[in-house]
């Protein structure tokens, strides 16, 4: 992949964030998501690449744009797999809460997992705890291993878990260990990424969330030197059949980093829509808006934080051809 794509992807996530941020706190999550998706798709048309969506807004008959299999880019440039979540945290934006992001990940063609749209059990950590986790191990064993790897007591760990009824037993086990918990309403991609940055305070992500989001999180953690493991959780015969279509006969298969994102390269970009531990959200003032983004590349290990100031008069549609 060409390194120039890194900053091109920031343009993509900035546009989606700027568009969806207008809907913050208005209780209209679908409208916010549509705004992000439309803006992201428009900017993709200007990027020199031959991209194909492998993680997107749904199948062709489910989504008008950014659907799985859709071709993106100008058609000139490297062939890449594209994973998108134009608005990770639609409900977050609707309620004006924390940690909504616009995210994009790319890798060389054929290197990103085509994950089915179903739940996946996940465990994710930052670089300090790589090699310490095992998704099949008891919760307490993983917490003790991460604490040892990070030279902490279990009581000092901060575990992020999606606030869902299905996690009641998991939450009880974490509390019984003495570890602290941060329950989040949505946004487990952001939560996974936060494990790789000490200043967020997050040590580990546990619990189940969307499998497509697991692929996006894996691309980010590959860039950051972290680790994620996952196991698909089909809920019915149809989802089980989807697994078999993917060639997954062993439903207990553990997906590791190289299953999610093969090869030695990936690029990940995210822009804050609402304020979070890692990125500030979009701020509007008159005819200008500011954004904060992060972009990273696995091959070089480079992580850049980008602050943008945007003229809403000169670029009202968030796209400029030249």
C-alpha cells in the first residue's frame, strides 16, 4: 500500500464526523448514521485506490452505499480491502454521549476477514499485555495475567464492557475479582483501541459485540502492536450456516490477529464525533469546525494525531476536487 493513503483516509473520517456531529443529542440515530455514510462515500470517490468494501453497512440489498462488495476509489492505485464504520456509536451521537467515532481501516486486497454480521466474543489488550490473554481461559486468569504483564494489581485494572443484559455474569465475575469496570453504552471499537493508550486508563476489553467491529478493531490494534482474540457466536441456524459458508466448521475456532488482518500492513484512521478518552469530538464555531483524528500504519508503526480546522464556507459539501 502507498503511505499517502494514510492522510487520504483522514479526509474520509473527518467528513463523516463533521456530517454526523450535526445530529448530536437530537435523538435521531438513523439520520446521524445516514449523514456520516453519505459524506464518507462521497470522499472515497476522490481517493486514488481500487478498494472493495469487506466490512460495511450491510449486504447490497440492505444498504444503498458502502455495502459489502462495493468498489471504492478512483480506480487508480493499489487494490485494497476496506472496512468502514461511518458512525461507530449511532446511539451515542443521538444521546450526546461519549466516544462516538468515524472509522476506516484498509489492508492489501484479500487480507481483511470478511466477518459475518453476528455477535463475537472478544478480548483485547494493548502492547504491554500481548501474549498474556487467552479467550478460552477463565476471566480471573486473564485479569491476573494482564495485571502481571502491566505490573499492576488486579484491583487496579480497568475493564471495559458493553452495558448489556447478556454480560451480567461477566460483570459479576469481574467485580468478584476486585477489578474496576467501565460500562459503555456502545462503541467497542473505541474501547479496544483505548487499551493501547495508557492515558485512557483502559487495560482490557471483554465481552461480546459485533464481529465486523472486531475486524476494524483488529486492524487498529495491529498498527498499535496490541492483540485481539475472538469467537463467533451464531444465534440461530441461519447464522450457523453463514459461518459454514465462510469455511468455519469449528464454531469454537479462535480468531487471532492474523485471522482478522493478514500480512504486515494495515492503515487505520478515526475521527472523534463526540468527546472521548482518546479524541475530542467535532466543535463548531461560526463558519468553521475543528476535528481531532488519529491515523496509524502497521508497517511503519507510525501513529499520528491530526487536528483539523475546516472552512464550512469553502468546502460546504466536505469534498473538494482539487
